[in-house]
């Protein structure tokens, strides 16, 4: 008697092969653009001044900090003597990083209805926040680029440094944003933690003060220099304020920080995203 044979299961014609996460994300470019547009519209909905706040907010912050600290830090590492410009070249990059990361932290949880009903690359949620904030950041930079030549700044010779700084900071911000968005989906305390963390991070970055300020102890200066945002701010200041090429330690540190953070943030987000629909 012949032994019974079993046929292999027939392939499922409707089962589409799983695409690589990067390819999925690239295929969702239109979705990212739509969500970016939505972020921009929602932010200024019912606002009388609208996009003008993109310029007014940093200008108001500049006025406050200049009034408080310009006399205190005058003559300390401020080669051009313009504290207001010195402040803006540090504040604009940090404001972009902070706003992107803070809003992106709640991007998955805030879109729970979308996450539980439709499949799409989940990474578009935090990344659309980053791209919308990037629009505001670039608008602020354009105004700064227009004004500074009248004050004696020759930034156009160092445009490659500026463009590289924008790319590296965007990569770093995207990595942090994806990491926080993924963790906040499982641990909702992350959103509350970021409020305090970014406040401390701001003062640990030389935005309002030069590193050469005498009261800062040498060990603290060393820690501040290891802060990734110090390196990114250093790139922007090299191009926009000092009008000089950045040093290799700053350039190398910023590049490594951007690449490592982007890869880690992406890996963690992709690993945890499979359970987002259950957790939100």
C-alpha cells in the first residue's frame, strides 16, 4: 500500500510580499507631504498672524535674551560684537530640534484612529512633524541670511557648511523624534519627561552664552562640548556668525551623532511599530 502523500500548501495569490521599511517609506512620499501640509495648517488655524509667527517668535526671544544677556556676555568670544545674531544662530537650530522632537513625541498616540484602521509606514507620522518644522526653520534662516550681510557677515563663502549643518541636524532630529514617538507609545510618561529634559538640554547648549564664560568650570565645559547640539550649533555659528570653516572635531562629532542617532531611532521605531495598533 502506497504511503499517502500530502501536497504543499498552495501559495496565497493575494498575499503581497513584504517590502523593506525604507522602500515603504520612500513610497509614502505623497503621504508625508500631505501630513506635513496638515501640520502647517493646524498649527496656525484661527491665528490672525499665521506664518508671521515663524519670524516673530525667534525675534521676540532674541529681544528678551539680548536685553538680559547682551551686556553680560559682551566681549566674550563674540568676535563680531552682535549678540543678537550670535543668539539667533544658536536659537534657530535648537528651536527646530526642540519643536520637532516635542511634537513628534505624541505623533503616533495622537493619530490613534489612523494607526488602528489603516496600514501605512508608521514612520511618516514623526517624520512629517520634522519636515513641517523644517519649513519654519528654513524660513527663519532665510530672514537671517538676508539681514546679516548688512551687518558685515559674509556667510555665502561658507554655504557648504550651512547646508551640511541643516542636513545633519535634520537627520539627528529625525532620529530623536522617531525614538521618542516609539517609546511614548508604550510609556506615556515620555511626553511629560521631554518638557523638563529639553529645558535642561537648552541650557546645556551654548545658545545664550559663550563657552569661554569665566564662571563655567572646565569640567562642565568639557561635558557641554560633548553635547551633540553644541556641535550642531557650532556648525551654524561657524558659517553664519564667525564666517569660518568649522574645526574637524566639531564636523566629525556632528556627523557621527547624526548618523548614529538616525540609525538607532529608525531601528527602535521599526522594531516597536508592529505593536502600535495594540498599544495606542
